[in-house]
C-alpha cells in the first residue's frame, strides 16, 4: 500500500481470527524445519522408550505417529488485509494434508519483511515457502534462493499477473490475488450534491471547493504512518511519471533524472499536502483503522487508498455506497491501479519441492478456499477463469477501467523504486507535512539517497 504497497502497508487487523499454534510474529522466529524435525524425533524416541517401559505402548504409537508429520516453514509478509489468511490455509491443510504442518512466521510487509528475508538468506535459514508480493520475486531471485515454479502451477495464473513474476523466461512466484487502488468515493454524497467523477485536477479541486463550502470533509486521510505516504506517493508517481517513463528509476540511478528538478515528482508530493489540507484536523495523528472507520461511516466524501479499506464498509453493510476512480493527473488520463499482491514463492533449498508444488496446486485450485480468502481480503483473483462467490462493491468500476484498458499495475513502479526507499522518502514527507522540513529538503533527500532505491 500496502507497495501497505510499494505500494506497501503494514498489518492491520479487523477482527482477525485467533492465532493458531505453530506460528510466530515479528518478536520470535521458529527454527527451520530440519532442526525442528530432528530435535522432535530425538525427544519423541525418548518418550516412546519410556512409555513402552511403563506398559503404555498404545500411547507411544500415537506419539510416534505425531512425530511423522512433515513441517514446512513459512515466512509471510502481510499487508493491510492479509492477516488471517494463514488461519484459513491452516484449516484447509488440516482437512487435506493432516500430516503436513505449516510453521508460520507472519511479519509486517512494509516494516519488517525485507529485512527478515535478507537476514534469513544470509544465515542460510531459507523458509520452505515465502509469501510476499509480486515485486518481491525480482528483488530476491538474484540471491539464488527462489526455486522455479512448476508449469503445472503457473499455467493456472492469468498472463498479466504471471509476467510480473517471470525473470528471463522462468516463473518464480505464484500470484494469488490483486488489489485495486485509487480514490474510493461515497456515492450518496456525490449524488446529493450533483457531483461527477473528476477526470482532471481542475475538476477535483472544484469538488473539494463545493464539499468544503457545504461543511463536508472532502478527503479521509491518515498520516500517522509513513507507509501511507509511501503508498499514495507511488499512486501519484504511477500516473504522473511511470506511465510515460517506465524506466524512470533506472535513469534516476544513472543520474540522468532527479526528484529535485522534476515538476512531476514535485506534483506527486504536493498532492499529499492537498489531501492533508482537505482532510480532518487530526489527520496527522490518526491511523488507518480510524480513517477507514470514519470513511465507512460517511465522515468524508473521498479516500485515496485501496480496496483493503472496504473491510469496515462491508462490516457495516454499506459497501454498495462506494465507488472508485483514479486520482486525476496533470494530463487528465489517469488510470486505475492494480497491485498484484499475495505471491507464493518456493525455496531453492527446500527438501520438499514436490510436496510444496502439490500444496500450491491444491490451494490455487480449491475454489471454496479462494473465495473465502478473496472475500475476507477484499481482493480480486489472479487464477484463470475463476469467479469468486462475492462481488466487490466497486466491481462495476473495476470492470469498466479494466475493459477500457485504463489500468496500470503498480509493480512497474515498485520494481523501479524498492519499498524500503519509498518508505524512507515517505518518512521525510511526514516531517515536511508536520512543518519540520521543507519540500526542497525532502526532494534533496530523495536524490542524495538514490543508491538505496534498488536492492543490489
């Protein structure tokens, strides 16, 4: 955003299911499957001997059977609406693969995931399965720790999503779902005041003026977290910069272009200030949870975010009140943004290559499981020919922009400027919006740290 989105965003849970056993958060990481299995077998052997000596043979057999379970380690970088999907997969595993256990380590994608992945790679402690975003494939494939995905699995995925995880003709990830990002808007408010979806910046400014004059808040906004500014800035960059110059990041690293002398980049940052100035007075101090809740309750007319923010609206049964449109750019041809999100990757070092391929086939072909996860996360499928049971409240708008060719995938920009860099620039923007830095200082920071804009 969520790269939050990258567009990236941190974990935020609305009534998440209780965390199941065999799972850790950011505070502690479980050991690799090999070590876990070895230790458990030694302990089990001692217990079996003890139980047999005491005449408890049947209990010993049960313990021995438990120890035969295959343990697969999973590192999952989760964004806003992802938390809880692991519980759904665990339930599916218990039904279909009772002798296979997943040890989950779920971390914040925006804040912790990249550092955790790289530290484990460096230690040679590569998880059997990694769940991140589509953009992570190109970030990590060069380490040699990702295994190619079997064609039997990749054949299930839509080509546009598959292209994002393909490197030199080889597929290294399986995209599961996608978000859509842009301006969510309250249809009732728009209809009440005779407002139409804006195509240009001038039309958007006019809408803001009308709403303000009526005593309404034009934009929902939350600027407590830096990731949100990283998310919105990349949304602006996609329609102001990367739509015309998809290799802008490469040119930036070569010193051929800069943030500080780019009118387009300056507009991107100033758009954030525009939203802040037309949001609630406490927008600098509230988080996503509060902002989503207020927007769902009709306390603002528009909200630059993604489909993850509709979870509250659905809880209130107000989903049919909302639509989505792209934030207008300088030329009036902005496109809706798609982010190919939850992506499954396989370790090149795992001892369970065929088993993981089998699990991937099962997870991606089980329509009931897919529907449950897609509904919960408010996302769209990437599996060919699959139509989820639920229909998003913004589906008509999504279909319109997709069918008219007015959609960009933000992975294009996220592959050019890595999330850690985006988030660092966003943190500087926070200081600017708080009045502690100037816009020029933020732009200079972006230029001075250009070497950090791409992982080596």
